[in-house]
């Protein structure tokens, strides 16, 4: 019998944001990612320290917008509505 690991949409979205944020900030202690499922939607929250906020947001919010787009696309592939909040 094979061991198949089923990854929930919340885990997948949380892992995606952890990977992206981890590549943007200097230290893994600079951010925290949480996710919560509410019915047919998943809400992901990225809490970032103030000194790393500029790297996560990007110029004119381009990186934040791209991250939100990736979250929405990944959510739609898993048949859930997904959103991302970035907090400082």
C-alpha cells in the first residue's frame, strides 16, 4: 500500500506564502504565516516585522499584488476562494 499525503488547500497556500516571504526577508524570524478556513474560503495572514515590510510590499505594492494574485490562482485550482492579508 502506498503512503499518499493529502495536502489541504490551507496548507498549500500557507506553504506558498512561507516560501515567497522566506525568500524576500533576511531572517525567518521576520515573518509569520497563518491560514484559516472559513466555509468555502481560505484566509491567509502574513505578519511581517516593520523593518522587513518594504521588501515584502515592494515598489508601489507590486510584490504584494503578485503574492495576492498567486494566492487567488492557487485557491481557484483547489476550488476555494483565497485571500491574503499583509500586516506589519
